C-alpha cells in the first residue's frame, strides 16, 4: 500500500504495516523526509520507530518517494495521513488533503483496476464525501464506488506510545457509504487490522469523522475537569489526587457509559443543587472553574431547546408522558419536565400529563412545595389514564424513559407530532412528525 504523508501518523503506520509483513511505499513532498526514510532513518522521534524503520527499509518493505504517481502505480490501497492543521479561527486547513486527493486522482487516471483510498487524517464531518471524493473524481475522470472506493478510518494513536497504540487500538472505526467500492475498500482495510479483540465499527462517513472529534473533545474535557477538581481542592487542603482516585474507582457511574447519551437536561433533587453548591463554595474561595460554573448554563440552554422544539410544532394541545426527572420515581424536585410544562403553559398551550408514578395525593414535603411553586394546577393537568391524556393531543412529548412509552409512540396516528426528549425509540426517522432532542 501507499502511505501519503510521512509525519507522525504516516511514519508509524508505514513501519507497523511493514512489521506485519506488508510492502509500503511512503509519499511526502518533503524531500528531506523521503531521503531520511530511504536511508533507513525515521523522520520522527517515537519509541521503537527508528529500529523498525532501519529493519524494514533494509528488507525492502518500506521505501519513500515524492511522487504519488509512482507509489500508486505500484499499490492497491492508499492510506492518507497528511496534516490537517487548524487555521487561526479554528477552521481546518484542507490544502494538504485537497492536494493529496488530487494527486491520487491524477495517478488513478492512468491506472487500471480497482483502487482503495483510506482517509486517516482527522477531518470534519462531510470532508471525505464532499472534498476528497470530488477531488479524486475530478482529477481521475473515474467514478467513486465503481473504479475506486473511499473510507474514513480515524487514527487513535497517541504520540509517545504510537507503535503500541497502532497495534492495540481501542477500536477500529471505518466510515463510508453503501456503495460497492466503499465496502470493498473497508474490507481491504480491515484485512490489514492488527489482531486483537478491539471492537470493529462500520458506519457512515460522517459518524466516523465525528467520532474522532468527540473522542478528542472528551479527552480535553477530562483533562480540564481533572484540573478544575485540583483547583477547588487545593485551597481547601484536600488532596485532589485522592479525590480523583476515589472517583475513578467508581466504574458504575463515573468511568462508564452512564450519563453520556444525548437526551433531556439533567434535573432532580441532587445534580442541580450540588453543582450550584460546589460552584458557590469555589467562588467564595476565589477559584475560577469555567467548566463547572457553566454546567448550569449548558443545562438551561438544553432545556430551552426542548421547549423550542415543542413550540415550533405550532400546536396548542400537548400531552406530556413522564413528568418526573427519570422513570421509576415520583420525585418532582427540579424535574426539567416541570420547568418545560411551566413554560408551555406560560405560552398559552393546553397540557395534559401522564406519569403513573406521580400522584398528587402522595406528594409531601419539599416535593409538594416545589410543585405548588411551579405547577400549582398540576392536579387539573395530571390524569392516570393514558388514553384520556392522549385524546385530542396534537403533539406528544416523551419526558422520561418509562419503557411503556415506546409502544405508545408506535401506535400514535402519524399526524400527531412526537417530541422525544429521551430517545424512547431508536429510529424515529420512519415517523413523519417525529423530532428527537439532539438526534
Ligand atoms: P504531520 O504534520 O506530522 O505530517 C503530515 C505530513 O503530510 C507532512 O510530512 C507533510 O509534508 C505531508 N504532506 C502534506 N501534503 C502532502 C501531500 N499532498 N501528499 C503527501 N504528503 C503530504 O501530521 P500528523 O501529526 O502525522 O497528523 C496527520 C493527521 O493525522 C492529521 O489530520 C492529524 O490531526 C491526525 N492525527 C494525528 C495524531 C498524532 O498523534 N499526531 C493522532 C491521530 C490523528
């Protein structure tokens, strides 16, 4: 295969693929890098790469050239690892990727037989489909999906442990289209995958492209969050590392897939109150915690978006299924759906509400107080007969994850709007008037 772009990713890919027994021709416009590689030397400093390069160049498994035409004529697959640096305004500079795509297209113009193209560079959603494919087609006069295929295969290696990471990826994600060329390229790529029990995910281009950004954004969030924990612990004389060691030992709620799926705003009797309390405490010690302070604002803007989705349907009669902040509780304190209901009533909409866990007769203490302050007429809106609640509704809002609601959505007349705030059904795209909150 050819590897286009002999920086950190391309160099590591080249030596690791050679180590697995493949013959790799590296391509880079930088003559110095090409000369170094052909002399058996690594153009980057990275654990084990220098020895691997010396060995595989000597064995004829790795070579380099500045000519994409030359490399592509000799290979079946190109792995594109060119740089995609950021511009000052945060947008991506795609010059290298556009040029590499055009170079591939130029080489393909005179080449017979199918060719696979793998994008390993980190690119924003839509780039493989709307930038790479058109550039190759324009320069080659050939058709994507037929004469050549393109897939997006984000790289997850970390500098410093890149060879290990290349051979032990946390997952392999291959994005593409349903066309035969894309599928064939994915098969070619997966036949090169290092052995191991890492998950393999085949998906659409845009999902694969976005997955890489979300990983890195999450990693950045983890670092920044850990540092904010340090900043609040330090003035209080609390060992932040001990706190985070305890945090990390909770693999049920903290280091797990809990609380990470897009859905309704957070609420309930603990999260909003405790975020406010820790923020207050930090402010009183003059500690700046931009992430933690902004959690409440982020949550509020999410709740506003939910309200807007409902108002945008233009309907007047709305049924709400699920009022408490999660299924299986009658706790209404700071339940986001109570806030949603309050705002919809304020806009003059007529509501009927079903939540089989909530009975006004049983609400006491802080729970009852919260309702009397926010939804004093809840008694007139709440009905324990779901069919009566749905009767006459022009829109149905799913407010919590009570599993019974999925069947309700499926039996509704298609003319009724469904605003699903919790993704009660996995694929609402079949329903003409379905709208999810973030999907
Ligand atoms: P890099 O800047 O080290 O190397 C890019 C190479 O591409 C350079 O040698 C450059 O000369 C070459 N190049 C430019 N135009 C070319 C062309 N038309 N044809 C062939 N080669 C060309 O970049 P990198 O750090 O290896 O990153 C490459 C991509 O992988 C980026 O999109 C990056 O975001 C992504 N990525 C990087 C890492 C990492 O740890 N460095 C990890 C995962 C993903």
